[in-house]
């Protein structure tokens, strides 16, 4: 019923920027936690950043200072602005929504950073 669709990934050079988007559909909700995980080749999926419906954020140390998370309530969309990208940021980025006792995941969007 709830679906998340990510976009904004792509191929960029080191030092470049990307803005990831995650659009939610299927329901109208007011209290939730939404954010981003990523999974690099051969590694486990790890947290990147989360934001609560109240505006509180939790950003992983690995991207702190280079990643910001924001949302548009009217559009039910969350954004991940990534700056100063490094090759180690190469991964599939997944949008996640925690809502009504469940977790929902997007299909993922590939981010590749070259030197």
C-alpha cells in the first residue's frame, strides 16, 4: 500500500554533488521516521541519515558535514543532498520509511563516484 520511489542517483566525479529524492505514495501520514541507508559492493547495508516527522535528524559520522536531509511534507518527499562526494560513497542508496509499526523500503538508486 505504501510505496517509496528513489531517484537522483548517477555517476559523478569525486568532489561533486548529487541530490537524492524519495517520493512516498499510498497513504497520508503525520508521524514517521524517514531517511537513507546505503549498501556498497560486498558490504552490509548501513545507515546514512534519518529524519523524524518532528524534524529531528540523525546523520552517520561517515557523511556528517557532507550530507543533509530534508523533506517536503506537502509532496511527501524526502531529499538527501550529498556534497564533496568520495569514491567510498559509491553504493546503492535506499530510502526507508518507518510508519505505523512497519518499515518500508524503496528500490534503491545507484550512486557511483569516480576519481
